C-alpha cells in the first residue's frame, strides 16, 4: 500500500490522535462518511445536465457589473 508498512501507519494514527484528540475522531469519521454518502448520492441522482440548475440562460459566465 504505497510502500507504507505498519510502523508508518501507526505513526500517522498517533499524529491524528494528537492533533484532533480521541474524542473528535468519531465525529471526524462520521463527517467523512456522510460526505462520501452525499457524493455517491449526487453521482447516482445526477443527470449530467448541470447547466439547467444554474441561474441564467446556460450560455456561460455572466458579467453583473
């Protein structure tokens, strides 16, 4: 896995715990999981016609000056 062994992963885990604290890690995991779920839902529900959801006529950027 990218040339990373158990010692490297352990160092990364220790750094994450030191930076975020043990109490924040579950919240962090939940937020990442929700973000991935929303991303997958957006991919599944998207129809590829993003211009129809944008304001304007869909002809590109508008200058509002």
